C-alpha cells in the first residue's frame, strides 16, 4: 500500500475513532492558522478565476486523491483537468466561500479539516461539504485527500 493511502486510512480511522495526538499548548494554533491561510488563498485564487493557483494547495503527486459525485480521481494533473473542464470560465466558477467547521490533528504531520463551500453565480447558488486530509510535506501543508460533495437541491412542495 502506498504511503499516501496509508496516511489517508489512518486519518479516516482517527476521525471515526475520535483520536488525536496530544501536543504542547500552541502546537495546533500555528499549523491550523497556516492551513486556514492556505484555504483563504485558495478562495481568493478561485474568485480571481485562477484554477492553477487554486491547485497550489494540493499535493503535486499522482497519489493525490479527489473524491466527488463522479467517483475517485487519482493524481494532481487529472484533478486540475477536471476542475478546468467543470469550470471553463469565470461565470461558471462564480464566487466561492469556504466555511471551516472543524480542524483535527491526527499526528504531527496529518490534519483533517471539514467544512462547507458555496458558489454564488448569476443563476444559482450551489454548495456542499468537504473533508480535506492535509499532510506536512517538506515543511509545507498540502491537501493529499479531498472528498467534496454537493448539497442536493431542495424541492419546493
């Protein structure tokens, strides 16, 4: 099993079992703030129409995993291609807003983050939820697993 898959499985097991790694006071705040800044930069890059810069937060590896409505995508290149295909212009990208619900440390180099997302576009306002697994690689926090889902539209009665 590849290392990224092992880390992803351990992080998911940690989420299910609710375990975290005890750390000294302040250890979480520095890393969590750094991750929040990366997420804010992603939001900014998306809203500027720059998918390439948005992808800077992701692990540049063929082991990157992205799960969504169409299944699991493996690899950074395939993920960026899917984003560009699904969002070919600024109008389709809309204005993105992230909301962080929880950040949990699972080891000194693995953090999970859950949150919600919303796009404001001229004709609609889709949104949903995400679970990101972050790993500290060469001193930088990178998203190694992203599972994003979209809320189903509410049918009026």
